[in-house]
């Protein structure tokens, strides 16, 4: 949230393994939508097959 205030991105992109993205789109989708509403910015997801389940990046766009 500090980054959102400091840089004021148009959106956030979560880059993660396909398994993590699938989980975020399925079981965790209500929480992801709530977070997007809370920060007032869209959150997009991108898969990266080379990443492990414990790895992720958040890109400010």
C-alpha cells in the first residue's frame, strides 16, 4: 500500500507460478477482489512457469 501511495500506479500485476495464479482465480478470488476494491486499483495476474510456488513479483503499472 505504501507503494500505491508513493508511485500511484494504474494497476498492480501479480506474476506467479501457474498453480498460484489458478488458486488466486479460484479459491482466493473473493479476497483478491476485496483487495482491489480496498486499494482502488485493478489487480491483474500473469503466470510465469519458471517461478516456484513460493515466488512471486508484484509489478506496478
